[in-house]
C-alpha cells in the first residue's frame, strides 16, 4: 500500500539541472539560463505560485497552500514593480526621518 501525500506536501518535480542552477545561484555563479531556471523552480515547484490553493474540505491544507504560495506572489510583485516608485518612497522616508 502506498501512502498518498496530502496536497500541501506535494511539490513539482525538480530536475538535476534545476538543482545545479539553484546551487550556482547560491554561490553567485549562475549564468542567465540558470538564473531563470532557479527562479522558475522556486516559483513553480517550491512556492506553487500558479497552483490553486483551495483544498475542498481541508481548511488546514488550504491555509498551508496559501502560505506556501505567498512568497511566490511577493517575488512576482517586486519583479513587476517599477523601481523608481520605491526610490520615491525611500526618499520620502529619508526626508521624514530628519
């Protein structure tokens, strides 16, 4: 009899290339392809950013899945954010601190 993992503990497949890419990213030696692969692995496999987080009849698993996806959504938010907007906020914070 095989044990079926609950949805909250299932992660996407991670290839050996992705592991090498994550390691290269960690030590600051990832080439452009590895950088993209590492980010894709984080967003898709680890965070399950694009998966449905609702697990019918399982509130705890739904909550877990929401927490798992949250970092992926934050990463995507900042990837799409205009950095000049952040610079304006930082400047306002500096001016208000003095």
